[in-house]
C-alpha cells in the first residue's frame, strides 16, 4: 500500500493561486470575506460584478469556504497578497508560500505547476 507520509507537506508549504476563482484571470485587487480564514483571495471588481448581478449574500468563491459575504463592505483587501502580486511576474499565476506566509522561490519544485497564459 501507499505510505501516508505525504500528508505533512501541506503544513510546510502551500501553493497559492493568483487567479480569481470567478473569472480565472489574474487577481488585480485581492479581497476575501472579513470572516474568512484562508489565504486565497478573489478579485474585487470581478466579485463586485458577480455579487451585484445576484444582488444577495453569496458564499465565498474559495473552495471549501462556506462564509456568506453580503457585499463589498463584508470584504477586506489582503495586503500580503497585494504585495506578492506586485512582486512576481505578470505571467506567474501561482506562488508557493512557506509556513510563515513568505513566498518561497522554489524553481526546483516539480510538484508546482506554473501556468503561462500566453
């Protein structure tokens, strides 16, 4: 059988997508619900359009998050992700975060897939 030794990796590093889960485009202004505890974000303008079109509280678009978000006043900008978006190249759609939340430059990581859009 398979050894269950891979379970610990998640705590050491986390691959964070820089794509909005709604539009699948790169995030411009990263936000999440004020009550959300995950690191992942979604794009403010995309979310505002989406939420405005349904015009009611919606569930956070991040996978496995069940938080209800009423409107933009229910969200916060994530300054850490903002800084990451400014720092990494425009073609990079994911980063690996270490346990401290800092970006790890892991060009050697064959388990991280960077998708180029062009």
